[in-house]
C-alpha cells in the first residue's frame, strides 16, 4: 500500500532574477512551491551562497572567523579572490564598513573605487552592502552605481529612508536593489510597492526581510519569511513574489556565544566549532523559510550548508 500525501496547489510563482553577467551569472527564484517541496512544484534555481568581504580590516571578528582569511583581510580584492577561488563562493558580499560616519567615514568616491576594483577582479556577482545609515548609504550606493555602470551589482540595504536615491541609481545604471525592511511583511510589501512606483523593474528587486541569528530572534524571522512565501505562492500577492536574501553572518558572529573563548565559556565546547555550527544552523533554518541567497562568513559553515542543500534536493528527487 502506497501513501499519497496531500499536496498544496500553488497559484503563484517567485520571480526569476539574474545577477551578474557572463558565465558566472547567478539566477535565483522561479520557485513554484514552498522551499524544497519538490513533490509539489519546482525549484529550478537552488539557493546561492555569498561570502563576506569587508573593505577594511574587521576589528571585532572572533578569532575563529578571522583564521580562514589570514593575510587578506586588509585587501578586499585578495579576499574576494580567495573566497571565489578557494572557497567556491557563488557571490561576493562586500561590506562597506569604512564608510560608517561613526568610524573611518570614507567618502563615496573612495568607496566606489574600492568596489570597482573588486568588481574588476572577480567574475562572481557582487553584492555591495552599506552601513545601515540611510543618508550615508544613499550617497555611497548612488556613487557606486554610477562608477560601476554595467557591472550589474546588487545594492543594499535599500530602505524607506533612501529608496529614491538608491533606486534611481539602480534604474539609471542597471543594478539590482535589495529592498530591506525590519522583519515585517507589511513593511516589506510597502517598500516593494514604493520601488515599483519609482520605476525599479520587478527584475531588479530582491527582498531582505532582516534576520536574527540562532537564539536571537530567528523564530520571528522564520515566521515572517514563511508568511511572505505563503502570500506569494498561495495568495498570488505580486508585491511579495520576489527572491529573498538573508544577511546572516554578521548577526551570528556578533553574538557573545560566537565570540566567547574556551576560557570564558569552558562548558560550551570548542569556540571554533561552536561559531561554525551556529552559523550553519541559522543558515539552514533560513533556507527552510525560503531564503534564495545566504550571506555567510566561515568556509566550514558554507561547506556544511552546501551538503545540507544537496541532501534536501536529492531526497526530494527520490520521493
């Protein structure tokens, strides 16, 4: 006797977004079912992993996170090349830490030249991530868009406070915008509407729902992402039918649990394994919630997540 499980009939579809160019272009989206429910629909483009690069040496990273990048953290070009060539990153996420007004406060012009150097050095799609300061991000990302015309960058975070400036840059210079909202389905939908009204095409938008790390609000993020996918696939909500990106690495590795040494937390085991597992588990939870792009840090965490994705895809194909 065989069991024929009940199946959901989906009426919506996630849009297909292509980022980057040439042989290393990355396509995400096109799903016609909930994440990895291949017995109900299709998932032609598997989730992609973008590995972090910072435009200046990070000073607050845990030792375990710094170790795989020894010798390159002061050179974003070398760092990006290492992530692609040695660790197999599908994409690069360049964090513009040096532009923080409360830090080095580097100019938009200087930041744009750094981005161009990285974009010229690697052929993987490049995400450029600001410092969550609406005014400075608007200035920097607009200049980056101009200087890197034709590079097909992915620019973010685009928020309600700067969507006009960054969105205009994405339109003019043909980049993709990351619509970022604070873990709220209604705010996410509203920002997508605003970008659409501005003239940003649906093929130039991906959504950042904002995420917490394992033990730091991940269940709330999961719930919001799940509702987005339900609205997109079963309620035909066109303003939520976009791929999702989750910038999880910095949220995981900034926690005290990921940073504490063996001496500080002798009962919590090896600190390197602890941080790697915290990042990997966070990533898998977000995959199951519907993430199309994961921004990750540690190569061993990336390896674990890739293995898990392969298992998800293979087990579904054999059912």
